[in-house]
C-alpha cells in the first residue's frame, strides 16, 4: 500500500514523460529524489513499475495498470483541494474555452460573464465552433461539449442532459404528412447535421410517462423494416436502453444547428434538434413535434471535458464546479425554463 502521495504524483510524471530527468524538472526536484520516490513506491506496492535502462523508462504491466487507475483518483483529489480552497483563491491568467456556436452564444456566454464577475483577474479566450477541437493539441484548456461523451483520453464531467426533438414545419406536415413509426420516417426527406454521424443523430428511445423504458422497444417494427436495435449499454452516454437507430434519407445538410433549424422552418424536411435551439419555435407553432409511437431522440450530455493531468489547473476545476452549481442535475437549466 503506497504511503506517500508525493510518490504517486512523481510516478504519474514519469509515466507522462518516460524520463526521470524530465519528471524531476516538472516537479522542481532532483533526479535522485525522483528515483528515491519511485523506489519507495515499488517497495510499498511490492511490484516493479518500470523496466529501466540508461536511455528509457518502459512501464511494466503493473505500472500501466496503476497509472490507468490512479489518474482519475488524482484528478478527484485535485478537484477536492480546489473546492476546499476556492473561497480564498484568486484565479489569474487566461482560461481558453472551446464550445459549439449556438449553445455558446445563447447560454454559455451569460454563464461565462457571471463566472468572470466572480473571478475578475481571470481572462477568457473563447473559441466558438461546432467542430470538435483537439484538446490534446494544447490550444484549449477545456471544452464544453454536447454529445455522448465517449472520449476515454479526456476527463469528462457531465453537467446536464440536452433533450432533442424530432420536428418539422406545419407546411411540411401538411404537404407530406408526418411519420408515425421509424419505418415511415425512412421515407421522408430529412435534414442532416454534418458535425455528427447519422448514427449519432437518428437514435431514439422508448419513453413512457416521461421515463425511459427499460429493455427493447415494446412496439418494435417488423423484421423487414429497416431499423436497427441496439443492446443495453451500447450508448456511451448511458441513455437510451433499447435504443433504435433509424437509417434516414438525408437531403439538405448544414454544419450549424441554427442553419438546420432555418431549413426545417422553411419546410425543407424533418430534423432532430436540441430543445435549446427549437423550444421557442415549438412554443409559437412554427415547428411541430413528431411522435413516433412514444419514441424520442436519445438525449445528449452537456459536459466539461479537458485533458488528463496529474493536477487539474485551478481555473479549470473552478469553472467546472461553477457550471455544476449553475446547471447541474439538481437544477432546471435556462434552456428548459
């Protein structure tokens, strides 16, 4: 059993850099101190963590396993330390944030203004783009994402669900009718969103009295209908047990949700959009919701994601805690009010 937290941090640094010299530089200690900490950790654990040579540090199977399980714990410890010290901490520097355009302008920006009001010495660098940025490239500290959150290379902190709606304009419904089953949906003209795959967008779950039904969909189409069922647990977001994937026919495509909504408002097809974009259009009747016998689009997750590090930067941890406080699972988020 390891008794020294510093040794665990040192081990993580060596795993990241594969170098005792570089790990010592990053921690501001001597190479001999790094070697002593690794040796003590190996004795405490009773295993060899690295195969050492004069030119390389190669992790053993035990070292790789320890690193994989250790990193989430170190992140949680860092978040705890930040939370305990938040009252006395003055955040400084620049927080570089990536987020999608529509959600960013409508809802994230007001939250960011409130956040920097609490931390006036912090500066923001905001990158609004519907395309997913590479957080491992080092140009952003974090991203606010709206998807199924499957990326295992990043720390993922779910904040809130994003409900999605299958909808069309009244004019389209009058001219083409509306589908009442997944199979009928395949015969309609649909509007696509190019920053996600069709399999990610056109996925549905069976909802009864506002709750997701367990297991397979009860009114599943006949075997010859072109609809694929997914087994429980197939959705990385944890939603949509017994989900149905519908292979629709895509006509018009756009890389922004507002543009997709404009095409739907003009009567050019059926689409799936988040409520934070279409809630007002549904309320004023410019769009109408389509019900496929109780099937609704599988919701996305709104979350904060950032690279795995031995110690999460205080500004990243503070912003994550802020969003959880303002939009967390116990809150009614502003786009649902």
